[in-house]
C-alpha cells in the first residue's frame, strides 16, 4: 500500500490490508521453517555415521501456536487412520464369522 492510498483508505481497509500482510508473512515464515526442517531431516538421514537416524520434529514442538492448523490436521489424520484400521479389523472379524457359519452349514 502506497502512502497516498493509506491516507485515502478507511480504517476497515487499512485493517484488512494489515491483517492480510501479516497472514502472508506468517505463511512465508512457516514455509521457510518447513524447508529448513526438511533439509535438516535429509542431512540427518543421509549421514553415514548413524545406522538408524531419527528425525525429531522440534520446530512444531517449540512453536505449537504457529503450527496450530497443521498439528490439528495431522492429529485428525491420525484419528481417521485409526478409525479406518478399526473398521477394517471389524470387517475381517465379520468375514471370519461368516466363513465359520458357512462351514458349519455344509
């Protein structure tokens, strides 16, 4: 926003501009953090000194307020995955029961 645009704008327009710029800045910071973290994980995993290197996600642990959405999405994905596993296990149990019932009728 140019200075003359700022002075000709309403309070609502300026607030919207500042909010959108801060969101853009926050997204850029997140992207840079994730790129640096991925690079660090690649360097750790390509290291020849450790047989089983372990990647530790410290950035999201240190700055949970910055990654609230990603952490919530990740936990929802884990919850959906476990619910899917439960459903598959239930289907396998039902299939096995049906097989036993059909063998008993033969």
